[in-house]
C-alpha cells in the first residue's frame, strides 16, 4: 500500500486530538483510509439519544474525490436508504477538496437534525414523511430505540 | 436602442415556431433556434451586420417562406413531399463544429455585454450555452449574474489572480509545507499548483465551470491553461458542448451508433410532430452513413413506426429476465441432452448426436410441428387455450424477440463484413487499378445488406403486434421471407474474397443489391399499410 498522504495523517491526528462533540472517528488499524464512525443523534430530533454507527472510506483520489460514507445502523430517514447510503450534496456534487472528514461528518449530523423529504433517497420513507410527518417521526424514534442503542 | 429589444424579437417561443430554416450549407450565416442559439435572429443580425441591413444577405424567416442568401423565395409547400409527407431539413456536425458556431455567435452577441469575451464564455457555460436565458437574467439583474456565475466576488478582492512563487508554502489541500508555486483567485484561497492541477484534471471531462477549491469564484480558460501548462481548457469546452447537446436534445441528437461522434441538427423541428400520423419516422443519416430516427433516437426501425419501436423496447426491458433463456445460443437436445449450438435464424434444429429434429422455440418434435421458418405452430395451438394465455403472451413475445435479436446479430456481423469490404475496395483500386467510382458497387451492396437486415429485424415487432388472421399480415409474413432470402443471397455473395472475381461478378452484385432494396421497400410499405389500416396495433 502506498504511504499515507500527509493530508490524511493531519486530519486523523486532529480528529483524535480535537474531536467534534457527539462524533467519533477511528481509523482501522489495518487500513488507515477506513474509519469507524459514531454519531450521536442530535437533541430535539427523532434520533435523540441514539448512537449511530457509520463507516467512512477515503478513496485513492481523496481529497479530490469525496469520502464515501455509509450508515451501518438501521435508520428511518428520508435521505438515507436501506443500505445506509446518504443523499448529501457535499458527498456528491458539492464536494470540494477544501472540505474535510470533520466537515462531512458535521453535515451528516445536521442531516439527522433536519431531514429533507423533498430531496429523498429513500422514496418510500420520504412519502411517509410528507403524508404524515408525525407518524414518520414516531417511527424514526421507534427505530432509534430499536437499533441505535 | 431599448434594453431588451435585442432579443425579444427572435428568442421567443422557439419550439412552436412555424418558421422554417432551409439554409444549412452557408455555414456561419445560419442560426437555429432553441434558446436562440443557432437561429437567425433579425434583431441580433441588425446589431452585428449593420452594413448588410436587416435580412440583407442573411437568411431569415417569413411566414410560410424563407428568403435564403440567394434571395430565392421557397414556398412552404416544398417542405413536403408530393404525398404530403413532411421533409426534414438537417445537417451533420461534430462537437468541434458546434463549438465553432458558438464562438462565431459569441462574437456577435459580445456588444450586448460590457464584459470580456472570456467572461461571456464562463457565463454561457454556466447557462448551458443558452443565450436566451442568459440575456434574460442579464437584463434583469446584471450584477447578480456576475456574482452567481463566479465572475466576481460579492466583496472586494483580497488578492490578485494568478500563479505565485514562494520559498516554502504550506498548502491546506495536500498539507505539504514546502511548496514553491501556488495559484490563487481574487478570493485569496491559495493552494499549491500540483493540487490545482490534480483538481482540474479530474474536472475537465465534466464540462462544468471549474471554481476555486474553496469558493464559487470561476477559473477562466486562461487560468486553466496557465495552471496546466497546455491548452486543457479546450477539453473542458468540448465536454461542455456535450452537455449543451444533451440539454437541447429536441434540436440535436448524437448518432446512436457505437463510436460515432456525429451530431445531427434538425432545422425544422416543428415538422417532427407531423410524422406519426403518417406512421412514418423522421430518419436522418449521419456523415458515416448511419441511419437513425430523430424522434426516438433509435436506429432506423422501419417498417415499425416510433410507437411500435417504443413499446417493443419497453417490453424487452420488462421481459429481459425471461428473454435470457431464449437468447442463449446453446441448448440441450431434448432427447439426448447433448449441447447444440444454434447458428443462423432457422428454428429447425437437428441434433448432431442423435439426429433428433426439434423446434428451437418450443423444443417440440419438428415432424409433428410442421412449422415454417417463423411460425411455431405448437405455440399457436396453445394460444387458443385460455388457461395458458398469459404464459403464452410471454412466449409469443420471446419468440418474436428471438427472431428480432438474431437479425440484430446478423446486422452486427455485416458491419464487420463491411469493414473488410472497405479493404477489398482498396485492394481493387491498388492491385487492378480500378477507379474509385467503379468500385462503389461494393459499399453500395453492403449498405443495402445492412439496411435490409435492419428492416427485417424491425419487421418482427410489426408482425408481433399485427392480427395474425388478417390476410395482409400473411402477405407481410411472405414479404419477410422474400427479404430474408434476398438478404441471405447478397450476404453469400459478399463472402467472395478474390478481387478479380469480385470485379467479374460486378453485375451480380449490382442486381442482388437492387433486389434487396426493392424487397426492403416492399416490406416497409406493407408494414406501413398494416399500421395505417389498423391491423397492426401496438399495445402493452
Ligand atoms: Zn497542495
Ligand atoms: Zn476562493
Ligand atoms: Zn453515425
Ligand atoms: Zn423513432
Ligand atoms: Zn440429441
Ligand atoms: Zn430449417
Ligand atoms: Zn415450436
């Protein structure tokens, strides 16, 4: 394996020394481009008190290419599909090499705080969300209790 | 001049416009519509061609007639064939040619803007080369356009644009501390040249504006070339034009043939809507002799019309799982289990091991089966039985689909045959010293062959949707068989390898190709008849 770019080393160091509140990111010992991530559900959101497991992978072309992030914990959210894939602009078209792992994870956390059913990835969930928001939020809470403990 | 009058006149309501464009051949003088991009627009013409005067020696539109540069008035009637079928006027372009047209156009509209040529290119890229939308926004809120397109910062510049030299610069993208050369825009976001090069390289093929790595400020072509040290910006321009073509697909279409980069541009798109009622399709031919339908973007699909083609393709997608079994080229002999490979279009299979004869489609014994080339009679019998109807519908479809795909494969093989024919023609010219014109019967024959195969292929969807009991359907099926044998005959002849023999049999080539053409035409006309008379009714 090619040596790790300085950029990744710097970012990893900072994630450990100066962690973001509510977020942890640990590089895998066998593959320093692969991170195990946890995000706490934001307060006042249906995901409150849940702890969600994610994986984050830095592709060869990082930071020119966006990191790949996926939820491992089951979650009921209009912008996250059954496979845990996330619909988030900074992970796609709005990625810029000036962004970082830290900023990406903050955006994911913000997405938990404000689901956007008008730009859905999981269409069925988004439909539920638009049709009956209260029921959808209740279900998201329920799933958080069931899977994100 | 009143603001807005420049484009109000010519840019409105493009697609329903009745005006017809005839003048394709005079190059830069012609503009077509859609977004006002390539259309002769009287307002703009008078702006940039002041000396020539409005409509002077440039073509422009009148109701029902067009004045061309030769000042010939062409009545609208001549845009139709004798039988009232619309004539399509189109031309074949490359992306480079389209880009050239854009640049010519740019020179004309530049006086409207008070900014540089380079800046207008950035704006047009951002607007997917749609002048109409750009001009609209520009008049409405110029400053907003300039900032939102990344031409200027919303605040005062903090740095000057360009490459800079350093002793040891710490780049925040790669986190390396010893960088000597950097690039920055007015925003002051400064990164090392290597990072910028890598960043740009990845984006050249996306065809979108490349911005600062940290903010929406746009890099211009000369920045890109300075950073890359070559003329990379041209690559970006080319991919940007591709985006334009996709966005304006009602006027422009890529040739659907593999590895062909031709773009067809239709001038009189308002006639497109007239084709369906004749059960005809607007076919165009690219410079590489590829014939395709401008409406649905498929290859030529006669005798089917666009509706037949569309439903057929949709069904193929839905049934793709079921179709796999029928499209595999080997099957076990129903009797002894030996693998038999299918070759050619015939469904009459004979096992090499046990000599059992069976039908490829239903695997029934051929002797009891008594079918013809296309017909699997067993399957027809079952058709009368209501209980198996739905299963049968799929069977019927797969049966026709199989024939369809077999002719598709043959057409593909004929393409490669066509390439060897090209070499044969060369050999004829070089070895025997025959003139180019005298060898043209060969490529002519191959074209007749491929078009015949394509017609055959698309005749199966028509047969599939036609009422099998009707007499005309039977005539259609007979016509199919006639074209099959004509095509096979010609295909056989094209296998001749020796140059001298080819020349000796020139007349034979000529006659067989002509026969294919006439059989092809007959089948197409018969198919159209089925459609016009409502015997062929495409349905889901
Ligand atoms: Zn750098
Ligand atoms: Zn910037
Ligand atoms: Zn072509
Ligand atoms: Zn069509
Ligand atoms: Zn056998
Ligand atoms: Zn046979
Ligand atoms: Zn059969």
